[in-house]
C-alpha cells in the first residue's frame, strides 16, 4: 500500500489542533501532517515527495503571515509533481476576490468556511483522497474499505 499524505496548514495552533482532532479517524489510512506556515508546508511536500510519498491533499488556512493560503495552493497547483494533489481552502477571512483567485489560480477543489462541521470535513477529505487515488492510478483496492464508495462506483463505470 502506497503512503497517502494530507497536509494541514494553519498558523493558529488551536485551529490546527481542532482540524487534526476532527480528522483523526482517518489516520488509519492517511498520514496526516501539520504545518504552521506555507513555507513549512512546501518544505514538507518536497521532503515527502523525495521519499516517494503521495501528497493527496493540502488543506490550508488563507490568512497567514508571509505567504497566504491562496499563494500556497497556487504554488502547489503550478508544481508538476503535485498536479493531481487536491487543494482545499479552510478560512473565515477570505474575501470574495480571494475566493475567485483561489478557484482560478490555485484550482482549489473546495472552500470551507470556519467554523466547519467535522463530519462534513471528514466526508470531503475522504471524497477528495478517493479521487486522488483514482487520478494517480493507485491500486484502489488497497484502500477499499476507507474510500468514498460513491466515487469508487462512479470511477469504475
């Protein structure tokens, strides 16, 4: 089974801890990493990629010191190594213009407002990671019991 990685990025430790707690049930099949800045996330992505790990999803806050979440997700979107990586913006402070830029430049799959619903967040992550598994051509049966079954059915048709 190939290693799937989810990277959560937020400069506020309490928010990052809450996201990690809500996603904890997924740890049995997804390696969940945490970063407190965009630069830390990009460095981690380089490291995981060099080790042969798959970056299935990056979940990022928008307003952070230095590089914003939209800038981070745009960088990810433009890196050939991560063309299939799914991207989610999780924020309570993005403007309408920020959201448009995130969609157009960063090609995000989803935008979630804070505060989020834990069940909906887990369902979204499961759906997007399932899509990643199929997009990358990974052996989906290795993860069968954890995948979003509707996505599996649609992809197998």
